[in-house]
C-alpha cells in the first residue's frame, strides 16, 4: 500500500512496517541534495515530528515522521550519497523504515490520486 502526506513524504506499507521517503515532487523542489541526516535506529517518533533533515544547494528542510512508530532501519546509502534521493526518491532514495504503532492510522493519509491533486 502506497500512501502520501501533505508534507511530501511517501510511505510504502508492508505489514506493520512503512518504508518512508520524500516524494519526487519534494526532491524536485529542493534541488540537488548535499546532506542527509537520518534518525537513530530504535528511536521513537510521533506523527508530524521531525525525523530527518535534508540540505540542498537551495535550503535545509525537515522530513517529518508520517505516523507514530519506531525507527527500525535507516538508509545509510543516502547519507553517503545524497544524490540518490534526487535520482530515485521513491526507490533507492528511501530514508527510513518505521514500525507503526497503529497501522490503521495510515488510512487517514493521502492516496496517490489525492497527492497528485494536492501538488497538481
């Protein structure tokens, strides 16, 4: 199941774990990323809280936690090479995996059609 937030994060939900990243739209708006800071594995985050930080040649921006949960994995590859987020934001450029406190909360997020309408 693929879901989106109004803050331009995407989630690919598999069981009770969501892979989270920023959308293609967000990556295009930010421009070339030069720095990524990811959350600690084992840290817990609340929906809407700061989870990661990205810096581009244009600006620094927070990546928000889309739902309540615990970070179970981070993508070290994007720390080593932030350009992966620009080249494949909804694939190899994922940020972290979040074990969801309540998978049902994802129902309130946007589907792909609603997100496309938002950024349209």
